[in-house]
C-alpha cells in the first residue's frame, strides 16, 4: 500500500502542477 500511496501523491502533485501551469499560461495570454 505504500507504493499506492506514493503513486496517488505523485498523480496529485502532477495534477496540481498541470492546473497551475494552465492558469499561468492563461494569465500570460490575457
């Protein structure tokens, strides 16, 4: 289960980074 927790944490981190990057790009365009 430790591996699963690490995987979930990694996916969550990637999701947050993706959202943050999207917001930054949107702000730069506007």
